[in-house]
C-alpha cells in the first residue's frame, strides 16, 4: 500500500473541498486544472484518483495511461465525459454527486420559463438598443398553464414543486418512473405530454443508443406556441428539428443551456430571436459547486481512508 494516495484534481473545484482533501493525511493532492488532453496523458501515470467536473475528458487513453488509477470522481451529475466502459474494464470505480446541483438546475429551468413567458431576453436587448417598445413584448403568465416534464427524477421533481407554487398544472413522462412521485404530478404518455403542454422542460440523461428524445416527429405533436426548456443534456433535443419548429411557430420560445456540441457552433439557433442561449450554466452556482465539491471530497476520502 502506498504511504499516501495520489489524487489529481483536474478541473476547478470549490476551495474548501480542495483544502479538505489536501489536509487529509492519507492523500497527496495535486491541483492542476486546465490541462490539455496531451498534458493529462503525460500527467496521469502514478495517480490513484482523478477528480473532474465537466471540462476534462477521462477517455480510454487517459484510463489506460493511468496504470495506478482506482477512482474517477465527477463533481456533478453527468458522466458524459468519462469512458465508463473503459473504467469498468480496468476495475476503476466511477462516482459522481447526483444530488448536489439539483436546486441550481431546477431554479435555472424555472427562471428560463419565466424569462420566455415574459420575453425578458428580447426586451432587455431592445432597451439596451435605446428603444422603449412595450407592444412587442407582451407575454403570458405561468398560472394555470400546463407544464410537461420529460423526466421526473430529482431535478424534475424540484421543478414540479416550484411549478405548483406558481399555480401550474404539472404532467410528466418518464421512461423508467411510472408511478407519480408527487401527488400534484400526473403521469402521462409522451404523446399526451407533447399534445397538452404549454411549457415543456427536459430532465433526462442523453442515451447515445436512443438519440434525441425530441425529434421532428415529436415537434409535430406539440401544441402550437409551446415553450421549450432544456437544462438536461445536449443531444436530447434535435437542434435542426427545434430550429424548424421555432421558424414555423410551433415553438414560441426556447431556453437552451445544453448543446449537441459544446462549445456549440450552431449560431443560427443561438442567435434566433426567440431563443435564450446559455453556455451550460445549470450547475454554476456558488452553493451548488460548494455542495458538489464537499460531496466529491468525501467520496475520495472514503475510498482511501479505510
């Protein structure tokens, strides 16, 4: 057994979490964020654990170069940036912190719904251009509108509770969860959700074997003038189909935080007047990152402190 277990923190992490690991007697911690893929390949040999957020890609090449790796720890929810099959093949444990940014993402999704309903983004740009145009930006209320949640896990439930406080009717579709986890959420089929919803918000992982959940066929089933929010994962919505639905008025507005390719090159969608475009900010709050850092530090310590 090594005198100390070497841990590489490869992405920015909450300062208290870094200190928590550095101060533990069983760990030898190096904090080297913003390594290029080539630099990471040279750096990883000798480390027993690597801690990442979403920027660093723990590829098969990285895993194979990390001969001593025992743990890959992701401070956050998604594991898109970790080759889990390669990790399993090399008996490397992969952990994440799925609950830590639930509130952060839920609040952003709800904020985007409010901003879309009241045309906040366009009105803000208009004001900055020196205009005073009230007539163009009349919006709608959330009250008594139907919110369709695609995915009713932790984040979907957090969005649902906020929607209930606003007097919205909440329906949900989930490929796995069939019984409603909340008394005020009615479970429906995906087709029923698409046809009934005034607002649709996605809270599902991306499955490369399934592809986009919302494609051209799904947009054709939506109520005219629906608002769409995606704070889930890039690829869950077909961006070409969404752009067409925005252009023909099926979708009145879209709030997009996640993209098929990140950073996105889909500037036609980014610059569409009825789109609020964000650079994957769902988990980017002080509180969410503090929780993610603390939880990932605890997972690392638990792995090596025994």
